[in-house]
């Protein structure tokens, strides 16, 4: 699997991955009705680097990396990852997270923070823990899950 | 003290409060060299409501209120508060926070979150605790304090 910077002409493939995640509204705090244009503008915004995970010419996942804060907090990175549902279980998210940690380190970041991991996304929580992230905080009922109702969100953090 | 929505012609007074806080770089994760224009664009951005605390025609403090997340997380508010150093100790921040909690409630928010309270800002931490906020998380060495070096930042949270 090749993880490389996203290009403008990846937009359709990226939307095919992030669109269903946004529409489901179960794991990201983004408006479920967000337009393709707005979602891509968010995912590929100028304040972040966006990558895709490609295998045999097909894009299976995408992530972004940015500084989580400005000024005195800009040594902590933040990422968001999404994987094509059809490629679940193949280690795409794990590979992207490993890539992001190495890339963040190369950019001089000293830590990585996930601001809002939905607690019911147990696969993600376990994956991030296996990659060295700790639960730094719990936000009570901070997410309205479309099926499960009000659930907690987690702040996860690790030094890099 | 009157707490009212900021108007465009409050910009100079707002900058006189937020400018020194930004330049000091001790309590907010904003670029210390941020221009007046950029700082005001941030503080009075379209995605938030900005207020000023006025007493006898003079502005002593300012705060903003916004949704902390989109979509399924948009029932949690986020605020930032800054007080004129010359008015410290007069309860301006406490009054603004109380106003913000009531205003957030009136807007339908169910909780309020501060994402990044610098741990060495002990007066603020105690004030928010006295107003019902709990420390929901600790971000290790997430802030580079210009005098104290790498210090922790706190995530603070309360239902409203």
C-alpha cells in the first residue's frame, strides 16, 4: 500500500470514502447533510496536509494532518482518518496512522491529539490505543449518535 | 456591568484587550505575532457570537461563543474570554462566563467545553471550577509557555 499526498484529481475517490462516513454521522462530528463540495473543502483545506492510501491504483483510505492549535500549542498534531468500508479489516487505518505519526515527527510535531473520538467507535478506540494513544479525557454525552443517542466522546493523545 | 453583543465599532476596544493577551502568549494558543486584523477576524468570526462587557461606557472584557463541533457534536458550546488587565479582580470574567452559560442555554446548547485551558493559568482554572466546570482531560506538555516552558493544557467541561 502506497500512502502519498492527495492530489486535486483524487477528489472524487476521496468523496467516495468520506461521503458515506459523513452521511452515516456515527463517527465524525460533521453535518450529515454536508455537500460534497463542503466536505472536500474541509478534508483538503489549506491548513492541513491530506494523504491517500492507494493499492493497485485504488484509493482505500484518506487522512489529514494539521496543527491542533496555533501559537504555543502548534507542536501538537491532529489527524482525521477515514477508510473505505469495503476495505475494512485490511489494516488501512493502522497503516495511515503509522504514516501520520512518522510524517508528524518529520514535521517537528511533538505529540498527536484526537479531539473527538466517538466512544461507541470501539474499533477505532482500540486501534488508537494499540498505537500508543491514551484516553486523555472523556466528554460526557458530547455526541448525538443517530442510533445510540447521546454518547461520550474521547480525547486521545500521545507523545511522538 | 452590561454584557452586550459586540458591534463592528467595538473593534478598537476589543483589540486593546485581546492584543496584550495575544502578545503575551501565556494563556491562549494563538500566534503571538498575529496582526490586529487577523486577531479581530478570529475573535469576531462569522461562526461565533462575540460579546463585550461594558461599564460606564468602557469595555473591560470580551468573549465569544460558538459550537465546539459540527453535526452530532454541535450541542456543545465553546467560549473564549479575555479581560482587560487593568480590570482584573473585578469579576469581569466571572460575569462573562455566567452570561455565556445563560446565553448558551438559550441557544439550545446542552454543555460547554473549554478545549485548551493552560494549566499554569491557575486563576482561570479555579474560576471555571467555581462555575461548575470539571477537568475532563489533561494534555501533557501541550503548551509552550514563553516563561515556564512546556506545560500541560486542560480540557474543561460542564453540562448546562
